[in-house]
């Protein structure tokens, strides 16, 4: 059994579908200000590793926009809470280069640290379309014309950066 | 003697002018993602307190814009590096409410934690004016028509949030 350290039940449910042998455990841990999700996740592991007996993992994700030098990146949650999708669209006004990607990083601790990632490439839409969580209404994944906000859960899951990171993690577990 | 934990020589020189009995010491410490500068500073103290023998302090500051729900706030340095002043001005396009403030927080550790703050109220200019560091060209302090970027160092120091926090800290030290 492996603990998934998160306070977000939706993330847990998504992960449980892919890796059965997990349990949700909510222990708050500091997320540092850093340039990469990997650094944030590794610091989280360091903070938690002497506090938890069992194997555990945590996950962090963000939206990285090329034309904004990777903004909002590691701070995606905070930026969404403050300037939101309207702010992002305003910053992208007049920009032809609209490439962006969602990235998820999983850090797993079993005595040493293992990092897995999943990336979903795509671009920033010209306007909000559909509903959904966070940046979903403004992100169009490669291979689709719909935003995440316009997709069903099943359709969106095909592209999911978090799903890809979880699959990489699962593959590692199965190989052990 | 008190250590000022910073990698920024300019900040050290500014502080040394106000509080003579300090020395610069560069020890990197994690800055967490949090809603307030105080939380970031307190976490820094916690991280450092068993690593440093002498008394020490650290400082963190940010620009908080009312119309953007406090953005860029605690993440001011990162936001400057990515979307910069042009990004902030774009987000403020069409906004009549342009109030903002710079805030500096000093956390001092002498066996327990003491927090001091300095605030400089003002507003976001309609366009960049002058030179200077960071957000200086777009911030007009209350009581002036110039941006920080258009002021001499001496003139700017009169308004300085960091200077105010340092003065509060000095007052505390003198009272001991």
C-alpha cells in the first residue's frame, strides 16, 4: 500500500482508477517557490520522509505558456485565484505564438526519490469556451479543436497530463 | 552582531545604513508558496534557526495590487521575471482602481521570532516612466507624482517600505 499525500479528493479518485493499491492521506507540506515542479516535489518529499512510515507519493502540476516565459508555471494555482483566465487571455492579447503545456510531476518515496512526469501539449484559446476546472476553458490540447472545458471527463482523460504521469508511475511499480 | 541572511548586496547596504551592527551572510533557504510574506519569512526562520549560532534576520517584500486581488504579491520576483512590467500594465488596462502597495517584512530571530513590516501605499502608473529596479517604473507612491523609477535614490528612500521595516526593527533593538 502506498499513500497519496493530497488534500484533493478529485486527484485521489483519478489516481485510484489507475493505481489500485493507494490510500489518500492529507498531511500539509510546504510547497517552495522554485522554477520547476520537480524542485517543489522534491522539497515536499524531503519534508515528509521522516514523518511517514509507509511508501508515499505526491503530485504537483501547472500550466506553462511559451510566450509568457513559462508563466504561470509553478504558481498556476495562485495565478488562477488572482488574475484568473481573464488575466491570462489579456496577457495573450495580440500574441500569435500561443503554445502552452500542462505538466504534472509525481514524486514517489520508497527510501529513495523517483520522479515521473506527464505533459499535455497544446495552445491557449482566443477566448474562454466551456466550463470545467481552472484553466480548462482556455486550453486546447494538440489533436483537438475543443478546449478541455468543452470535453467530457472521459474525453479529457485521454489527454490528461496527470494521467500520463500516473501511467509512468504505474509502469515503474509493475516493473519492481 | 546580527546576521542579515541575504544574497542581495544592495539590500545589505541599505540595511547597514540604518542598523550598523549587522553583517551579511548568504545562506540559501526555501521560500514557500504562501498567501503572505509573513508566512514565507516565518518558514525561513524555522528552516535556518538550528543552522545559525548568532542572532539573524531575513527580509522579503512584494507588490500587492488591489484590482488584481493582491497579485503579484508574494510571487513578485517570479512575475517580474516572466511577464514583467508590460504584463502588469496589460492586466491593468482599463482599470480605474489602480491602488497598490509595496510591503516589506523583516523576520528576526533571537531565540524567538519577531516580525516587523513596512508599507508604501501608492498606485500603478498608466505607463512605464523612468528606470530603476523591478516594478519601480510603474509604481507611484502616495504624495508624489513621480514613479520610483523617476526618483533619485535619496528621494525614493523617503518612501521605502524596506526602510520603514528596518526603522521598526531598529526601534525594537534600541528598546532592548
